[in-house]
């Protein structure tokens, strides 16, 4: 019985692996294609990095912001200071307990093209 179950499992895996690419190709053909709106413009910020820091300053620790962007905490603090943001008190913030969404972006998203 054990050998039968192994063979049956292997057969199912083989069928899935053979048919999966066909289903994926059909899905790509049948998905709707619409307009792709541009990203929101933020002309009041010098670049997207400043916008990122502004939006997340009181929500995420500066250390985490620095990790996401790929720089030092001191650089993030300098950017925040240049925009007049207060000293970060995220450690005391309720966001650490209640927030469930944290930024997890690629650093390339913040480079001006």
C-alpha cells in the first residue's frame, strides 16, 4: 500500500508540472489589460527619498528606514532634520504594537531615473 501511495503522489506531481505552464500561459492571455496610471507626483519634495522619510518618520524606526533604503541611520536622521521633522519617538509609539504594515521596498525605487 505504501508503494502505491508513493507512485500515486509522484504521478500527481508529474501531471501538475506538465500542465502548469499551459495554465499560466492561458492566464496571461486572459488577464485584462488597462491603463497604468503614473505614480503620484510629489513636487513639494526634492526627491522620492525625502517623501519616503516624511511619510514613515513617526511610523517606523529610523534604523529600519535606513535598512530599507540601504544607508545609515545618521543619513536618515539628517534628511528628517532637514525637513524639520521632530526627533523620532517610534519606540514609544503605538505603531510598534498596533501597526501591521511596514515598508519593505527595494532601495532602487528611491533612485531618481
